[in-house]
C-alpha cells in the first residue's frame, strides 16, 4: 500500500546502528522517529536518539524484535504511519510486511509477495534465468535426497547444496565429490528444517575462487527504476561480509553496465519497488552469475551513498509514500571502503565476545564516516548480532580510501571486550587486498578462516 504524503511518523522496527541510521534519515526529513526496544535495550543510544519509543518485550529476539504482534502493537500505540524494518529481524518477512499493510500502515520496502518470491532462493533463481539474467548450472526444482547423486553428476563437482529458504552460510554446504554428498545433503536439510521450517534444497555448480559483487537497485511506484553501480563484498567469513567497497576493483564500465542491466531485468520481472540489491558471483574474466536478491537496505549501503552522493534511506521513505524517485544514475565519484567492527575474539575463531564496553573511541576525520549506536558502559549481549560499528572511508581513489581506513582503525579503541580490530588491520596490510586481488576465499587463504 502507498501511504499518504502527510504521513510523517515512522516506527523503526529494529535496533542498534541501523535503527540509529534510519532515525537520522527520518529526523533529517523533519519527521517523527519512533524507536522500539526490548527489555535490555531501553537505555540504548538508538532509543535516546528517537523522538519517542515503545517497549516490545523480553531480550530474546523472538519475543521482541521478531514478534510481529508486539511490533504492530507498538505502532498502534505510538500513532505510527510508516514502518521501516532496517535489515535483519523482520526486514525480509513477507508476513510482517503484509500485516503492516493490513493495519493501514505504509511499509517501507517492496510488496510482500515480492519479498516472498525473492526469499525463496530457488524461485528467485528461476525468475532470474527466465528474465535472461546469467545463472550457474544447477537444478530448477527442489531436490529429494534420493535424486541428489544423479543430479550432482549432471551438474559436476564441486557444487553447492543450498536451502530454498536461504539462511546465508547456515543454509549452504560446499561438496567436493560424490563421497561427501549424502552427509552434506542430510546436514543442510536438517538445519533448514530446524531453522527455517522448510527443508527443500537445490544444487548449484560451485564457482572456483569467485568474487561477490552486488548491484544497488531502486524503483518507484511510477515505473522508474535505476541502478547505482556495484559494491564488492568478497572478503567474508562464514559467508558473512567483513569488508565491502564501491566501486569494485574488478569492474570496468562495460562490466558495470552489463551487471546493472542484468539487475534491472530482475527488477522488471517482479515489478520491484523501493531499494534492493541483486547479488552476483563473478570470475576474474568479468563473467557474472545471479546469486540472490536482498529485498531491503543492505548493511553496506554507506559505500554506495559516499560514491554517489545519495541518501538511500531518505529516498526509501519518500518512495514508500508514493513520491517519484529523485535519484539519478551516476558514475562512482572516488572510492569508499567499509569494515565491520565486531565483538569477536580472533583467537577463538571469531566467536562472539559479549561483555561490557568500558570505553570506546571511534574515529573522526576527513573522509571518515562511522555508523554505530554505542557508548561507554554499553553491554554487548549474546541475544543479538555482535557488530559494534561500521567504519567507512572515502577518498579520491582506492589507495586514498585504504590509507584513510588505516588511519581510522588506528584511532579506534574498544576496552572491556575482544574485537576483530587487529584482524581488520591485518587485512588492509595484505598485498592481495591492496592490489584488489580478492575472492570469497580471501579469509581462508590468508588467515585460515573459512
């Protein structure tokens, strides 16, 4: 549903740095920002920033941040007119988007049915293929365990077993040969059934040493759609991104145009609206293949904002109200890099390191941007993602952005808990990183971290 132009009370259905980011955008438009919070987040910075706030339940996410009725109750009680989900939690939950609309509120995102179609990774793959978007060889129907061997032989090894319901690294397994197949199928199916309530699987050919490159897209309710170039997100651990940048060191203008056109074919195929990201795997020859579409704002959206001079979150809000898209396609201006600072222990395979941040110092300076919702004395609990902050730098070229990132990380101090800060600094010092030789195997090859 497209809301009315007068709607200016926005409930931010999230927490932490993304809630703070959305609140700033709402207030920048002169609107009223409403925070929600669990019992342990009542005094959090994102709550302090907001114009008003509402409690939504206990610390456990399933009792608060992913409790649809609790969030809707907060929206009703606070007089909200729009709901922005941020990323994570309920942001790609079609049932939540539909419930928001049924409650007479404006959902800041694509239509619920589009969220569901793109959330089904196999359906999304089939839609992309039908639209003429390149895909890797694989199955087009769910695979029963007894079919796996025969189909895997047709596709070839190595291959990936993927859960239809998604789930990032949890819903994926790489298989090197036929001997590993049966156990891997059972493992992915069990995790998918337990975590997503959906044990359907599909198979896809594995691309050796791929790069992970994604395209930012945006579309309004009037038929206008654009892409805003690419981001490279190849440096990952456990299929979760650690370092992102824009533009990609690999992409030239020809590749950028081809990927952008492919992404817009998918936008057209599902009549997409609002902000979204089409993710691809690419090889070093410039060939690329559809992986998935994220139907929300991305964690790494700041790098695109810095090289395009845009405010993607404010545009999300305006477009949700039915206003025409104001953004224009633009060549990247300079280079931006983002790193994710986590409460993780590098000496324990980057396991979460909860505790109290006794003192935190975050960087400032030319070309440095920090997204966070932190303060001295705040607790990193085991209930939520352990990201502390996103540190982003921008410069006239990639070398300048890297140098500014080294400066920014050198200023950063977190006392009281362990963080991945030493690892981030080590990444910047690697010759392969500085020269743009990246792949999703970077962390394994350089640090032994899968």
